[in-house]
C-alpha cells in the first residue's frame, strides 16, 4: 500500500489543489499504469478465442499484406 503525504493549497480563485512530493506522484502513476495493464490483460483474455498461429506464419502473412 502506498503512503502519501498530500498538502492542500488554494489557488487565486480559492479552488483547492493537492500537492504531492514528486516521488509519491511517480509511485501513484506507476500503480495506475500497472492497473491499466491488468485491465487490458483481463479484457484480452476475455476476448481470446483460443486460435494460435506460429510467429513465422504471422511474419509471412504480414509480408504478403505489405507487398
């Protein structure tokens, strides 16, 4: 679990802003990136039809399409 130490300030319009140390912000961004990767993996796994091809066949097909 991340531990953060937010500071709260107000801008000139009185709107509340949150300030974090860069190290904590970077840690939060890494966690969010990892969560997004997990979400994309789960989505891909759900849509997987089980069909597989050899990588060499993939390359051949790709070369044909690009020719």
